[in-house]
């Protein structure tokens, strides 16, 4: 039966995912060799597949291509689907489909007549013989029916919750976690794109900053040149002023000294007498207060 699955699923590598290597080898050998021709091989217990070293998501992609690829015959070999809830039953064991199938043929009471008529037929023809131990079967059936009626809903709820939790842990939670991880990755990549777009503005800001620094350095140097030139000009002005003052003082001292040298004692007496005369005239003109 396993050898028939190989062409159906398109590749024998799929069997390596679900069957032990020894069974796959035995199936492949059974389809090509007879027992007399088959010989033990030392490497039969070590089956290596390059795809086994692939990451899990890549192996999932390979299996997905096999099961859901274009070569899969979905008409003759559809994908099996497990029902989440079982089919409805009546009296605990009789499927609802039987009643729905008999309603168009026998009416509403037909299924019950068919069932109880069949029971009566089995009893009347002694196909089913009732002996003294039949009461045990009746008690067993009643006990099973009571347990099913009493514990059935709780067991159904327990296994339903267990199945939902199992599905969440195996299928939904990994998908949610992967989705969250990818959303965080997308958010980080968007931030990186935003930062990358901001690089050009950062470059412009740096260039303007360099230009401002150059302008500040230029102004500082111009101020330094201005101060140096102003100090030198002030030095030249002070030096010229001091030179002229020194020349004037020297000239005045030289003239005074020469004039004093040329004054004779007679001229000095005449000058003193002239000064006294002028003072007397001034005193006579302005009376004393």
C-alpha cells in the first residue's frame, strides 16, 4: 500500500518525512526486486537526504509543492478534511443520516418502524436468542446510556477544549508569533528606511554646520586682523605724538635757554623796573577794596 502512495504523492521523499527509513527502503525494494534477489546492504540503516538539512520552513515549502502543487489530482484524490464536530446521532448510536435517507421513502415514522421491526425480526427468527444472561446486557446498555447522558457533555467539552488548545499550540500560536515577529521586522525596516531618508537631510545639516564654522572662523580671523591693524596704527599715532611733543619741548627749552643767555644784567634791571612801574599803574587805576 505504501508503494502505491509514491506515484500518488509525486515523490518518494515525502515518505521519508512520515515513515521510518527502513520501511521506505523495504517498500521501494518490494516494488523492484524479488525476495531472492534482495541482499542486505550495510548502508540500509543510514538513509540521508539533502533536504533533511534544510530549514523547517523550506521543507514545508517542498512538502507544500508536493501536496498542493499543480501535479496533484484534486478531483480523484481530494484533500481529506477532519470534521470539527461529529455527525448527529439518535438513541446514542444511530446516525442521523440513516433517518434522513429513510424519510423520503418511509415517512417520519418509517425509520423507527424499520429499526424496531428489524429487532422483532431478529428475535422472532431466533437469530438473536434471549437467555437468562440477557438482563446483564440490558443493565450494561442502561449503564452505558446513563454514563453517556451524564458524562458525555463533560467529556465532549473536555476533548473539544483539548483539541482547540492543541490546534492553537501547534498551528495558530506559531502563526501568530511569526506574524508578530514579521510585523516587528517590518516596523524596524520602516524605521531604517526613514533613517535612510534622513541621511540626505543629515548631510545637508552637516554641510551647513561646516559652512557656519568656516564663516565663524573667517569672522574671528577678520576681527584678529582688525585688532592687530588698529593696535599698530595706534602705536604709530602715539609714537608720532610723542615725537612731536618731545620736539616742541626741546625747541621751547632751546629757545628759552638761548634767550636767557642773551639777557644782560642791565636789561634785567630795566625789565624789573618796567614791571614794577606797570604794577603801580595798575594799583592806582583800580582802588583797593
